[in-house]
C-alpha cells in the first residue's frame, strides 16, 4: 500500500469455490461455469482483452477526474429500501484501482474493477440502507441486511439470516458502525443475480458503501479526522439505482 512495488489481485477459480457458487448446476458443470463468469468479469472473452481493459480503465479515470473536478459536497443513494445521504469532506479524493508505485510505474491493484470510490465524512451518514446482495464474511453468509444511520453511526441493524454475525461485526470497534467508503459503479461485467463469495466480484457488481476502515489515499489531507478507522472493511452492495449530489432536487 506504500507503493514499493506493482501488484494485482485477481480471482482464480478452484473446484471447491465452484461447488459453492454453482450448487444449482450438475457438479461436472460447476467449475467451467465459474471460469466462464470470471472470464466475463475480467474481459478475457473480448477479442483483444488488453485493448478492452485499456479502454475501460480510461473510462474509469475520466469518471474519477470529472468527480474530482466537480467537488460535490454530498451524495445521496436512492433505491428500494435505501435512502442514504453522506457528506464528502472538502479534502476528499475520488480514486480508482489504477495506482502508481513510488517510481511512477502504473498498475491496477485488483481485477475486476468497475468502481470509482472515495471516503465520506465518518460522522455524516444519515438514512437507511438495504443491501442488494448477501455478504460473505469469514466463511459465513449474511443475507437481507438493513441498516439505519444517524449522525454517521449505525443505530439500528438487522439481517434475515446471519444477524448474530452482523451484530458482532458492528460491535468490533467504534469505527465498525461508520462508513469508510462510498463507491459508484456505472456498469459492470460481473454477472448479476448470483453471490460469488468473493469481494472483488461481489463488490464490483453494483453501487456500494463499506463499513469500517477508510483508505488514506482517498483524502488529500494526511491524518484527516473525517477518515474512519476500524479493524474491519465490509462492502455492502446497495439497492440504489440512483446516486446524485444530495443538493440536487429529487
């Protein structure tokens, strides 16, 4: 994370993972199905994957630069069960997974990547959130997550399944009940409607927020008090089809 070298993380299908993701298919078809979806998400199915990735990364960088130029003071996520407003600190920086080493060598930290993200003020979240996808954490699955935020903090939380785990995560530390990331996903190659039990695939499927730790590089002010700190970082895909600057009319 300090830029000493270039690196990339990517999902690599194995039989045990495929058996979990595609339990609805005959066992002999599961690994091939997972490889197919991973190749789709990674643009390997394109005639020229490198050219496709270059164009996609350029698009993400243009979105990042446009957001950084606009300097929105707030965002509002709207969707079924979700109405969440967050304040963006004056020093916030929109980022992508396109990074550079200290020597200036560009690299992409994770594949796939479909998001542009930053950190909100950790005291600002107000409203409700309904997660659109289950969350896989430590080998367990939490489904039907619904949260209510007041003054930046989760004040009510429930889940249809895995509620005990959700409550334990929220009680990890004070920062676990606050947001460390807000992310925008304009479009995604990750196949919809299936839980992959893999953060790179699941988080890049839709607009999302993350409970817990904020990335320091999402602020232009080192040590900013607006950045959240926690031992956890849990991404929640949102039932939010609309994201707009909070000051815009509905």
